[in-house]
C-alpha cells in the first residue's frame, strides 16, 4: 500500500487530495505509477498522460525512474513558477 497525494491544480483536476493505493506488482517506478493513474481515463488521463508533473517520494524530489515500494508516500504536483 502506498499513500498518494495530489497538490494544486492537479488536486482540482482529479477531484481529490489523497488516496491509499494497493501497489500492483508491475508498478515499480514513478513512470509506471503515472501510467497506471492515466489508465483510469477521463480527468486522470488528462492529468497524468504526458503532461509535466513533478513527483516526490517520501518528501524527496525524484525523477520518473525512481522506484516506488510499499509504504512509500508519493506526491504529484504541477511545476510551480514564482517571481
């Protein structure tokens, strides 16, 4: 089981801020997790399929190849600009 967190406009797009997800055995990294979420279709596909999202695992910024495992907290959020 992993904890998923969704922030900013992503939270609004998917309609929730968090969920617990049983991690399928074929999902071993951030890229595979994004593909799994996009496969839900609708707003999920819009949010996770191809668009640029940032990810963190256990509060550390990671790239698409970073592994995910049971017990992890994974957060997704859009890039933030400031000025």
